[in-house]
C-alpha cells in the first residue's frame, strides 16, 4: 500500500534530520522523504499515487522505537501476559522492534523454542521480535547452549536475564565461544551473594522501612568480573540496566581502556529513586532496585552524554496476585512498553536535550546494539514509523494500558507524548481513537 504522511515534523536521529517534511511509503518501505541530498525536499517519487494519507499536523514523525528489554511472558507465563496483549502494548507505545530476554518457561535455550516464538510473532500488526538466547542451558550457569544454532534460529544476542553465572570458568568459556562467532553477550551486573534476600537499595529508606538491602557494590563487584573477562576474550559485551553512579564510572573507565562494552538503563531508573518506595509501594519493587537520588541523577547525565548507550523499558508485566502483597514479597517488575516514549520525552525536557538526540537513545542507538536495520527513516528501510504528538498528554491508568500487566510506579501520572499511530512495514498497527 502506498501511504503519504504529510505535514509532520520529521525526526530521523540516524541521519540527524529534524525538519518539516512529508514521508512516502510503498510496499512496506520508505521510498522518499526528501533526503538532504535530494534537491526537492519532501516531493513524492515519480509516479507515486497515495492510496492512504495520514495527516501528522502538530506531530513528530520518527522511526518506530526499538526496545532492548521487553518480556512478552510467552511461553510459560501466559497468566501474566500473552503475546497478543504485549504486542498491542508495543504498538500503542510506538515500539516496532524489541528484544525479549530468555527467561521464559522453558527458557530460550533450544532453536525450536526460538523459532516457535518468532513464527508466532509474524503478524502484520506485531512488532519485530528479536529473541535473546540463553547463554547457558536452563539459565543454570553450568553448560553452554549451542549459540550458533540459536543464532541461526533468530537470536540476536545471548544472556542470562536476571540470573548470574556463579562459575567464572563457565562465563569465560561462554564469552570465548561468543567472541569466536562474533556474538554479543548481554548481562546484568549483580553479584547474587551480595544481593541475596535483598529487595531494595541498601540505603536510608531500606533501613527506615526495615527492608533487606542490595548495596551498589553488588553491581560494581559483578561489573569488575565481567569487564575483566570481556577484555580477556574480546567479546562484544552489553551491560543491561545499569543502576549506580559507581557502576557507570567503571564502564567509562573500561571504554577508555579499550574494552568493547555498551550499556543501557531502564526508564524507571531515570525518574525514580529509593525515596519513591514511599510507604512500601510494591509498584517500586524492581530489579535492580531503585537507588539513591545521586545514582539517578548520574544515570540521567550519563544517558545524555552518551556514556550510557540506550534507554529501555525493561517491560516486565506482573500479575496482580504477585504485586498486591507486602513489598518484600512482591514480584519485581513493571509494565513499560507504553511508557517508553513519554518517559523519554520527560527526561529530554528536564535535561534540556534536543528531541533528535533524545530519540536516538530509543531508536538508532538500540538498533545498533542489536545489530539490526531499524530505527531509521532512510529510503529503502522498512516503514516502521511512530507518529506522536509531543504536547498531548496521556494519563497512565490501568484502563489506559493495553498490556496485561497493569502495574507501574507511574499509575495516575499524566505524561506528555501521545502516540497517534504506529506503522509496521507500512501496516497500520495502531491508531489513537482519540486523535
């Protein structure tokens, strides 16, 4: 279908474009948007006749968002969420590509499971799903998976989700294997011994509430091991959901020393701190935990200056039975796919960042980390597009969330950045009925 998106503010972080322009789509691909090299900005290709028109007046037209961490809960946890519900949430949030961690049931450690998931996700209205394969069988940290076979089945990287590998010999061999084939390894840095039994940041709030703490050193101790092994093996190492200022400083030093490492941060860690736990709010039970305001501010600045490469939703839908319990018993996690864009915009406004730079952290930068061709409006690329009104507010409520997981620390908040429509390969996957 040939589509003409008109009157919008076109922002393509991959090329640095930010200006009013029309966009033209044919056969699921972007055919022209008046590239800077083209003397006739925004003119349609010869012979182009639109079959459909989208009026983007007052809106930003940008690449569909790319999320580095979104749990879809299938297979195995359909009582928490289904593929259909979370794909609807992704489209409503302007997310057109996402990576899903391997901690399903069974874990994504067999090619057949990966193929089943990607096959089920091949519907026109569904975002592109890129599985992260298990680094070890069953995430048990004992035997390596057949990474080459998993990569052939569709895995873009390998990791352990929230589960640590206790045996550093196994981790060394895993990184060597991955480095040999050029695979990327994605790991969360958290020492399981120092974090054992912890439910909140080891600080003043946890002490006041009588909660068992997880110290920031749990992150830095694990980081030291992973960075040393990364340097030893030369593997492409990606560190997920950094949570502390000290950890960020270590990553900066590692890069200066020539270690190939990238990292991301979750949206809630940009806007919340340990004080937001309030009086045992289980919505703020997260992994890693919300840390101090000093850590939060360091992460905000690190994302702005590029020390942190990308922003992710860390979408983890949790059912009410597991959330509406005392804080220490609550399952960690929060829904985030539909909040990725408005929380990115909130951070950008507060940091006084250009919109083109802020959107890069959720489009072209995560696409680069994943090694996929996405997050761009370049002619010839897939027409994965998000059209949003940067001034229109959306009030976050259980009713407004399309995700089956209704738990988030931002319930009741009003955030700017309303998605008006989402296109996936030129197919209209979401349209705001209020538009």
